[in-house]
C-alpha cells in the first residue's frame, strides 16, 4: 500500500508541474493574440485600398498584363503553405497541411505538376519526414511575421510566375493558410494568388449613373506594373498575419484544454491516493486489533 501511495503522489506532483507550464503558455498566447489581432486589423485598410486601385485599373483598361492573364495551358502550379515554427497548437498545422494535400491532389487530377513553397518549421518537418520535395522554405518569424518576409516571398513567387514553365516557372500560385475568424474558429482557406483574382472589385454603378472615366498616367500598363507587386505583397502579408493570429488562438485553446485535463488528473489521482491511504490505515488498525486479540487470547 505504501508503494502504491508513493506512486499516486508522484503522479499528482507531475500533473501539477504540467499544469503550471500549460497555464503559463495559455497566458502568453492570450497576451500575444491581442497584438496579432491589432496587426490584422491595421493591415486591412491598406490591403483594401490597394485592391480597389488594382481593381480600377484592371476593370477600366484593356491591358493584357502578365499577372492578370490566364495561361492557355496550365502545366505547373505552386502551392504556398503557411504553417508555424512551433507546435502545441492543437490541429492548427494538421488542418492546413491536410488542406494543402487535398489541393495538390485536385491539381494533379487536372494534369498539373505541383511544386511547394513552405512557411514554418512544422511544414518543413512534415515534408522532410515524408521525403517530399519542396522548392523553398521560410522559417523563424511565424509568431510575429514581418513585412520583409512577405516581400521576399512575394518577389520569389512573382519571379517564378514570370518564368516559362519549361524553364522552372509556374502558371498558377495558390496560398493555403488558416484564416482567423474568432477565438474559437480558425478556418483553413485556399486562395489563388496568381493569375490575379481581384476579390474586392469596383462596385458597379446604377443604371442612372454614368460610368466613371479614368486616365492613367503615364499609361495603364505602367500603373499595373507598379501596383501589382504591391498588391501581391500586401495579400501575402495579410495571410501571414491571419495565420499568426490563428496560431496564437489555437495555442491558447490547446493549452487551456491541457490545463483542464491536468486538473482532472490531479482530482482523480488525489481520490485514488486518499483511497490507498484509507486502505493502509484500515489495514494497520486491523493488524493492531488482531495483535491485541492474540495477546488477550494468550493470557
């Protein structure tokens, strides 16, 4: 009984130590998610403004730009996967990697070769463990992404898109990331980044209104050349921020669940330890009473 009681007490101490760690990680994630949400909200107006500008140029000009023109035959497609550098975030990384695998399977069924670009050590480890090839990986700042990383990713992808597929380029670029909905819900989402799909177009005027007239200086093609790289950078930066906010929310939820489970383990092991202690006391009393009876019978 004494050995069993020591085992239960050791398990209780271990669960208490685990709870301290998970509780601290929960509080850290809760403090970080507020800043991540503020960064997402701060980047939204700029992204919308750039989107409206690109939409206006694309809608009211007849320029066939390389970034807005569909290829006659799509041979290669690139998939950018946004994961995290660290784990302990529940199904955050598993969901986005599963969504990327489904997208890759769909693209292959359409006769397209798929190449992968990765963000985060978890995505890198996932591909390395399965010995799957990828073109490039960015790691180190998934918790607090900087615009420099977004610009580097955008420059790399746009350069590949402008190359012919026969020379190692790609005809399509897709982004897979976790979109932050709220503290409870983070949804894996797929966005086709190139060829350009303007998701927020210029609102159509009413029939009684005249169509606006635009003049592009120096010309529409030069304006598109200047706007589209900025648009791609802002979109990628926004997805990085969305992914970071989703990761912190997933970490907070996972650590809260771990702390609750630790509480349950402590209660269960405390109950078992009390039962073991009670059984030990009962056995000791029985031995004392039995010894006393034996002495009385001997007299």
